[in-house]
């Protein structure tokens, strides 16, 4: 259930701000996630 709410929420935001801006946001979030995983491995 939580995943469907998250999907709905992101679709709502995407409709409000536009798909181009939302795609940029998702790319930034993925980059942050990858960087934090790399930092955790090097600790």
C-alpha cells in the first residue's frame, strides 16, 4: 500500500510541476543515493 501512495504522490507532483522538472528531481535523488552508498562502503 505504501508504494502505491508514493507512486500517486509523485504522479501528482509531476502533473503540477511538469514531467521535465520531475525527471530532473528523480535524477538528483538517484545521484544522492549512489553517493551515499559509496561513502558507506569506504567507511
